[in-house]
């Protein structure tokens, strides 16, 4: 079974608490999130601390999405929204 990435339906499922949708989100954006966090940190902290911050960033993204703070109908890309968190 192939998976087509549809931001709108994915976000709707995350708002409803679908853990599979959350996993799919992070599978799709894992590398981008890691790149953004590491770029902001500029290797100023240890690898373990970077992992902690990545975990916190993922939690913040999920919390924001669950609360419905991202509206895909407004024309903003999910990737841009994530980068802003």
C-alpha cells in the first residue's frame, strides 16, 4: 500500500489524535526538522543535548498541530509552519 502525503488530511487526523498520522508527519519531515534545529544551534551544544532539543521541538510541533494552530486552507505550507516553530 503506497502512502500519498496529503497535508490537509494528515493535519485533520493529528487534531483527532491519530498516532499513525503523527508518525507519518515525522517520517516525512524528520530530516528537515533535524536540519533546522541543528542549524539554529550551530553545533554549540553536545550531541545528547541536541537530541533533547529535537525531542522538545517534535513535542512543540505536535502540541501546536493538535490545538489546531495550523490551517492548511490558508495556503501556508506545513513545512514553513514547522520551520517557524
